[in-house]
C-alpha cells in the first residue's frame, strides 16, 4: 500500500508537505463550514472542505508554489486575502504553513434590549442568537451594560434573530429578517418574571462557575425565606418563584482569597417599580497574584534548550506576575530570590541568587519561558542565533516543516571524545559547531 507523498514510506525523518488554515466571518468571528478551499500549482489541483471549526487541511503537497482560493464563496461576501500564495518548502512563518481567510459582508443586524417597556433601562446579559438560512453560520452574543448587540459582516440573505434571558421573557422570542438593501435594527423588550438572578464574572470578564449564591428575605415578622444555588457554566444563577418581598442576594467566596463587588444586592420584588432590574452582576476579585512566566537566561551552546541551570554561573531571571484572574499586563518583581527544589534530596534545598532585573522586554525569537523542571530547576535560553528544533510535531503527530536531525552515531561520539571536549550535556548540533571552532 502506498503511503505518504508520492508513495514515500512513513519514517522518523519523513517530511510531509501540508497546508492548513481557517475561514471565519470577520476577524475573530465565527467559523464557516462547508467551504471548498483549492490549492493550484500549474495543472495540479488539490481541495479540502472546511469543517465545523472552519478549518481546512490539504495534504500532501509537492515542492512548488501554490495559489490558494475559496471556490464556493457565498454571494455578498469578500475574502481577505482573495488569494494566498505559499511555497510549503520555504514558507516557515508557521508550521505547517497556513492559509487563513477572513470573510466580510456589507450589512449589519443590531439593536437595543430594554427591560419592562420601551422607556425601560437597558437589559444586560440577554443572549441574542443569529441563524442564517442562506449562510451556514450561527452566532451568539451577550448584551453588555448598555443592552446593545450587533452582528456585522453579513451578506444579503434571510436570517432569524432569537433572544433569551434568565429572568425575563420576550414576545416575540424570535424575528425573521431579510437583508437586501440596508442594515436592519431590531430592538427587544423583556418582561421581568417573579424571580431574582444574576451573573458572576472574574476580573477579566470571564464567567465564574460553581460559586454558591444565597438569597435571604430581609423582611421581619415571619420566618425568613432562605435559598441557595450555584452559578452555571455561564456564571449565571436564578431564584425562580419567589413571593413579593425584600431580599438580599449574596455570593459566597469559594475561599479566603476572593471578594465580590458589590458584596450583596438588596431588591424588592413586587414593589412600586415592579420587578424591573431583578438581574444583578457581581465581579469577583482575587487577592492573589499569578505567575505568568519565569525566564532564566544563561549564555551557553545548547540548541535544543534542554540543559539545566549551572550553579554559580552569571544568570538573568525575570519573573512575570499579574493579579490572578485578570488580563492585565504582567509586571516584574525586582530583587527577587529564586528557590529551586531539587529532586532526590530529602532535606533542605538550594537557594540561587540573581541580580536585579530591569523593565520587562519581550523575549527574542527562540527563547524559552517555562516553569520548573522536575529534578533540574529552570531551563536556559539558547545562545542568540540558534533556533531550537521543536519537538512539538513529533509529540502531537503534526506535519514537520523541516527535516529532523539524525540521531548521534557511535562514530560521531568517538570523534567527539577524541577531540577531548566535554560534550555530555550539549546537543549534537552544538557539538558539531564547537568542533568547527
């Protein structure tokens, strides 16, 4: 049975020339499935169809230049780029080389969601879903504090917009829309139910699932109503079927490092204003820091970046920290002391001291940021100018973009020993380079 490009056998050093990519509706938008992507080089043509994630993969390819286009582009959409040109033998910006396409249309469906009536306040956390009848794509957005939603980059066609909310109902719940000449604005009004609900998010806006929330009736003169629930995968919670009365809604911190803003909400169900405003948003704050990366730099000849730190050698260390659960830019701690636990030692540990670091600067190409390695401490950065060969392809079964280095033979080891050099902890690439010098 023939396998591999041109029937080449599969082995540890085989190179499969492949092309991958993704098609989305707008930048960072939803994926588009069912599109045919074609790679053409002279008389040779190869195609692939995008899957549910909008991804395509064309393999195998020859050692030549290909033009990549989308064959069945939906009417009213423009692809950027219109055509991609790639030579998989030299195009190493990514591994394997990529041909990504972003589709854009000229129309938009947007609107405002209000609570109670046409003059009510904006309703946050309403989930609005867009389904295309002519375009196989489904989009979902959540209204923000301003109650607004938007679906841009749409081609002409027929669409359905549906809406839902944990504590509000809508009539109608969905609307059919036809885009042909201009943008369309579709507003919704939510009718609050006899319930209390809300959403808990982290400092970076991501949902916080699994948090216990307590609702307690604050009214005196009768046994208070007390209920508990936990937030779902969206960070949402709902207390349905509550009677009229004054209630406090309080999230319970999962541990001592969390606080919530605000600490609680107080709301009157069935009051003079009705139940408008019965949905609340809590923001979780964590009184802790997160280690984003620890970077240790020693100048050595180590092409594969797998030699442990050498004690008492001049070393630069940068520790990148940020408030836990946020997207804030990491900061560096000056005058830090790194404590390294070594495997196989039953008592005590080594303390390695490093000089004060300067402002944060992005690491150069080929550097390694990593945590502690069991038994060895921190990895070192390769000497500038060396680009380490990644072992990720072999680990994940991905297509390599360059031939792998043959294993070191006994003859090579013998020649290295005769040269009188200490090579036990250097890669084979570094050994050969050392001998030439």
